[in-house]
C-alpha cells in the first residue's frame, strides 16, 4: 500500500513536470510564430546560397552576385564558401548582401533586368519600369 | 557556425549523399537537426536545385534503413543482454509482460513515432527490437510512417521555400509540444484513475 502511494506521488510529480515543459514549449512556439508573422525576413545564415537568399528576400539573384563581384551565373555554394574564397569574414559578406538587398527594395527603384554578362553595370536601367507601385 | 549551418551547407554543396548519411545516423539515434534538413531539401526542390522524387526516395530509404539497423542491433544484441540480466536479477515475468504490451500496441507507436512524435523514434526502435516485435510488421509500419514523414516535411519546405529557417524553428518547438501533450494526457489519465473510487468487485 505504501509503495503504491509513493508511486502515485511520482506520477503527480512527472505530470507537473511534463505540463510545465509542454507549456514552456507552447509559449516558445507561439512566440516564434508571432515573431515570424511580423518579420518577413529571416536572418542570413552562413549555410544559405545566394540563390536561396535572393528567393527568401524576393530580390533578383544578380543583385547579390553583383554586390559580391561575382558573375550572374547560378551559384549553389553557401555564402561561407564564397566568404572563404574572397578572404572575407562571413559577417562581412552578410553585411554586403544586406546592403544590396536594402538598395534593391522600395523605396529604392526596382533593380530591373540583369545586366548583359559582358558589361559592368553602373546604374539601374529602364526607369520606365515602375509597374504602378503606389507610394 | 553551429551544427545546423554545417549540415545545411553540406546539403547545399553535396546534395543527396549528405541527405542519405545524416538521416541514416539520425534514425539510429544521433540527434541532428533533421527536420530542418528535410524542410531545406523541400525548399531546394522548389528552387530547382534538387529533384523531388530523388529527395523523397533517398530520404525515405535512409530513414527506413537506419530504423532497421537500430531494430536489428536491439533485437539480437539488446535482447541477449536483457535475457542474461533478467535471469540473474529476476523479473523474467515482467520482461514477458512488457513484451506482450509492446507487441499489442507497437503498430500505432511505431507509426506515430515516425512522423508525429519523432523525438521518440529511436526509443521505439530499440523497444521494438528488444521486445522482438515481429519484423515484418515493424517494417510495414516503419515504411508507412517514414514515407509520410518525408513527404510531410519536404512538402512544408516546398510550400514555404523562402522561410526555411523560420519554419524549422517553429516545427522544432511544435514537435516537443505535441510529444508533451501526449505524455500529459497519458499521465493525466493515470492520475484520474488514482483519484476515482475503485469499482466494487463483482459479487459472486
């Protein structure tokens, strides 16, 4: 009989513990969901490729290639590889990309089509490409 | 660079072999950010870097193979250990009881721990092996659950291909919430049984 009571207390303890942990993770899940609901952009991580970052931030990939001085051909490498190749720190590369992203989005004019491979682009082409964007 | 970044960077560069290797060792019980990898693979499929059928086939095969290895090791290694221990310390009847219970309920347990309660997966593999759950039935539920798991997570990655990091964070937390809720219900049920007056024994 005594043994059973002792065991019951153990179950109560386990129950309280599990409820607390579940509650904690529920709060964390909801907080993350709310956070991501209001923050459209996820942080740039070293594993991401330029293609993925461009996709995630909805900017043309060539903008990012250009910012790092790379040809606008598809590049599947994670940015940490690019950083290593360019003798830069990953944080430096992330800062360059973030700067390029900011300048490719409103209120800046849209970047337009990619430049021809041989020309070094100097300014944004086609000012007529406003596409009815309202201020 | 944390382990998640390492794994995802490797997935991006080497593709399917990394997918296969990481899922295989995860099924045996090594904790890796595996759901994040499947979500990322789904995203890479959507962007045209990987092929959908290849990802699903390779990931499912790796998961099932890993589970079978864990099951086999537990069945032929773990069981021998249990037998020896129970003979020496006693409690053979209890081991038999536990085996009977696992045999009766394992189907649902195996299936759900493949895709819904993934944190329990490695434990269920070991428990099924030690309890000598029939191998064919284990394989059946394993394949069914793992394919569902792969399709589910790759599908989520495909649908939210531009939010891999965000989705994976939420999913990682959500998996613990679901596992916690199920354990809460089980323990709560146990408590209710303690509190409720025991039924009168049948007269006669």
